[in-house]
C-alpha cells in the first residue's frame, strides 16, 4: 500500500490560487495602436494560434505544482509486516586486553596460541549464535573502553572483537572500572535483561573502583555478572637448563571473581583450555531470555522521486518554450 509520511503538506495545493487572489490586480497598459486595412486577417490568425498556446502552459504548470506537493508529502510503498526476532536480553562482553593475555598456554586447532586468540575464536561463535539478543563489547586494560554499544548487528560486534589488539587499552588490569562501565551502559535497560560476561586472566591492578565495589554497584542496578578466568594451570617451559612446569595463571584472582559473580547473581567459570571455554559459552547459551511482545516492522520504499522528477520535467518543458502564462 502507499503511505504518505507528511500528508498535511497537501494543504499547500491551493496556495497559488491564494497568492493570485491576494496580489493586486494588474493595470492594463495602453500601447500605441497600429492601423491596418485588413482586420479580419489578423483576427483569424489570433484565433488559430494565440488561444491554444496560452492555455497549455498553465495546465502543465498546474500539474507540475500538484506533483511537487505530492512529492513533498513523502509517498512510500509499505511492504508486508515482518516479525522481528526479539529475546529481550542485553549482553555486554567485557574482555581483558592486558599484555598477560599474550601467554601461549592454550591450544587451538592443535597449535599453541595466546589466550586472546582463543577468546576471539570461541566468543565469535557465541556471538553468532545469539540471534535476537542485543550485544555490546567493552575492552579494558588500564582503562575500559566501549568498543561497541548495544546492537543487533552481531557481525559488527564479532568484527570489532577480532580487530582487538593486546595492550591497546593499557598495560594493567582495571577489572572494577570495566564492570562499572558495563553498569553505566546497561542500567537504563529492562531490569531482567541485564547481563555482563567478564573474561580476564589476572587480578585488579588499576582503576578507581575495586571489583567488589563495582559488584555492589552492579547488584544495585540488577546487573548479573558472569566471570570467566582464562588460562592454563600448568605449562612446560623449556630453557637452556632443561624443562620445567610453571603455573601461567598464578596471578589470576579467582577469589575476587567468585565474589563478583556470586554477589550479582551470576556464576564464576574457569577456562583452562579451549574446550572448557567453549563449554562455558554453551552453558551461557542456555540463559532463559526475557519474553517480550512480538515486534513487527514494514519495509518501506521511497517513491517521492517519481512525482518530483515528473514535476521538474514539466517545468523544464514550459521554460524552454518561453511562453508566458496568462
């Protein structure tokens, strides 16, 4: 069906008549007369040529004006209603980009890679599965940054996560500030749909707000925080003096992450390898979405350029003929 976005502009159709009515009547100017012996010949020519040429420009300009007014009302073609998938859940991914994430203690495709590479791979699949959710992305190091606000555009969120570089947010780890930024971005959303997923491999070493204080703030705003500790428990390091086992996750502050998750109604997960991280995301996939009323939208196609183009064409034709209106 055809829809007019601004139909009230149709009131401008009689505007030329009002202008003609309000303008003062032009006074006829007497010109010098030319006396000719054969008046009938001139009268016949005038009846054959003048009348037709003095009427059609006015008709064309009237039609052009009507088309111009119709174009100004912004006509649109509305398609059939389309149901939009809505789960009502707002998920904010909060990812640690501190230099410690470059530790190559996790295996992906039978190769040892750094922790951030594994997060990009597994979290990318998680993002693609969250059809109908609004997703956002916060990257943090010494300071947190909102990389992507809440959006249904899952492809953009995944792309910006893949483009993240270690150290781009600083050399330290501000877990508390990152949670605080998530609270700030989600506090105006429906109370039952606020979820943040925090991934880190260390402890809070920077920022103005402690993780426990930030968790209290999240609890006040009904933000559920799921925390994930990333990193292997042991790793073999080879050197000139031989091989030895080390704990690459010695700096991981699990106690704080557990307290943050439990105080906000979330859970703490430990991801020692790629499979565990993938299983965690599969578990998070089972979060029950908040039911909302179904939303519909109708695709719209603009049609204003058709009457506008025709109006300009008619006006151009009249101007090229150089015929004055009566």
